[in-house]
């Protein structure tokens, strides 16, 4: 197990769980960058360069999918395997895999390690985190295996037996982890399969399941009744359903007659592509429609979906559905004249409302600042292209309007940092706010006064 700061004697000198998670992810990214920068990782036998390798590694570990070179044509089998391993580690979380290794070796999971797992999985307590981790690992590999088999059925006739199986495994893991990396080639993603029901349904289902969050998937499987679900699970299902439904309707309307996207498709293809595009901005990164050919309205709507992202305790990024849900119901409660945020006959604690507002606020500030800097450094690209790229990076989505490969070194480093912040930032912010609240308990409070707002 990880031993950084596991001592409990001098708490002031120990790293807290959030810090350990950040260091862990950063270490995995660095190792991946070193491996991908090796000459034999590229088919041309030349090193891609450390910055490009770092960008690719960060994109894989942060399960984003933004790429500076085409994954299917640039990397050797070695490079593609490294990327796939980084995706799996990033999707599950390095603490989950570290726990798996410890369990296999018969190691005992100590309290400090359970605290880190609690932070990594967004749990309210350490009770049952080891058992939950075991179930996550088994469920993940089972779902990915079944999906890989189904996708292989489609890919084998096209690419042959060995390559078809490899494609099935790669795209299954990439989709479930919401990574968006593909091996199709020429930056096409899944556009050749825009009217293929099997690929659309399997990949779309993997994205949704991975984006729901592990705890939600486990609860749905165990309880199987909406009325018995926890408030968290109910809110995740509700917000996810709303976003998918609205996304489908909006994209279908906006792109139905667009000659560059849906106009030439059959009715089946239009419905499949609209449904898929409502799913993929939930931090997946695959696309069956050419993103750069979408209407301006569709592009802006996609930015909104990418910023919200998926749900906590899973493979998704963004500010998360529950965060958006808490803020939405706070607004509704305020309009109704209620002092509490109420949903499904439950009252959401004020500290969670404050935390949600802080997460959205910090995320917005990050996106604005990075967008402003890139607007200066990335000459020749429009504001919308840059804004889209930055939001995609923060939401760990991976969709792009085609500017990723032409970014400057400064741009690549900033996007890499944005992907990293999108993957671990909200967790770190939430823990920092919780710790601050605990430290303030029992201390003095300042006098209350009023401020005019609105």
C-alpha cells in the first residue's frame, strides 16, 4: 500500500488524503509520460517529445481523450497498451488498484488508507470502503468484459480476429472509463459507425454506467426500487435523465437539417446520433457526428453539458450532476420562499449547498482564466474553439473542434493542468471545505450583517 504520510503521530507533518490523491495521480501521469516518450512507443521510431507525451499521459489518466496525435495510427502496440493501462488506472482511481494489489498480497488495509479510499470514492465514512472497492473492481471488469465481447462481434468482420478483439477490449475500457480514446484512425472517433445500433448502444451504455458513479450502480443493482434509493442516487438518476432527455431533443432539433451532420442520415441514424451526442458530453469524448461541423447553438449547448459532466464516485469529470442538482433545487426552494433546499422530501444540509456553490464558482474561475490565457497564446484560433477546448479539458470530456494538435507548448501544458484539475480538483475542494468547517466548530463566530444582492 501507499505509505506516504500514513503515520498518525504527528498530524501536522502528514499529507492529508486529498494531497495523497493529487500526488498519486501526478506520479502516474509522470510515469506514463516517460514511457510514452520512448522512441519505440511511436511507429516512426522517434520520440514524440516529453511535452506531447505528458499531454497524452495526462489525458489518459484524467480519462479525457484530447490527443495531439492520432491514437490509432501514431502509437505502436506498446504505446497503445500503455495508454489503455493509464485509462484503466485513471478510471478506477489509483487507490482502487493499489487496494486490489494489497488485497491480492494479503496486506491489511489500515485506517489511514481507508481515509484515502473514502476521499477517492466520495464516501461519507470509512465504513465498508474496502468491500465497496472490491465490488467496484469486480463490477468494472465484468462490464468491460461483456462489452468487449459485444464490440468484438462488430469489429472482427471489419478488422480481422486479432485486431477486432483488440479493438473491442480497447474501446470497451475507454468507453466505461469515459476516456474517449479510439483506434479507428485519422481522428475520426466513431463517425464511421454513426448508424450502427450495436456500437452506439454498447458504447453509449458504457458511458452512462461509468458516468453514474460506482456507488449509484451498486445501489441500483442491490435495491432495484427507486423509492428505496438514497437521496444521492435519486438525484443522480433524476439529473442524468433530465440532461440526456433535453440533450437528445435539443441536438435532434438543431442538427436535423444540418447538411454537415445529420441531414444525410436515415431517420434511424438521426435518432442514434442525437442520443449519442447527448451522452458523450457527459465526459466521454467519443463522437459519431463531426464536432467541428455542428451548428453554433449545438456547440454552445455541448459546452454546457461538458461543464456539468457526470456523477461523483465514478469515472466522469465536470462539476458533477449532483452539484448542479443541489444548486438547481436551491434556486427552486428560494423561489418558493423556503429557507431549506428540499428535494424528494429531504432537506439538504447547508454546508453541502455552500460546497456546491464553491465547486461551481472555482470551476468557472478556472475555465475563464485558462481561456483568457490561451486566447493570448494560441494565435489563429477563435474564442469559441478555445473556450470549447478548455471546457472539454476541465470536464475531462475529450471533444474538440480540431485545435488540440496545433496548440503551443504553453497551451498543451495549460490544458494538461486543466485536465488534472478537472479530474481531482472538485474532490480536493470538497475535502478542504469540510476540514475548514470541522476546524471552525466550537470556535467563535462573527456578528451577522446584511448585504444587498440581486
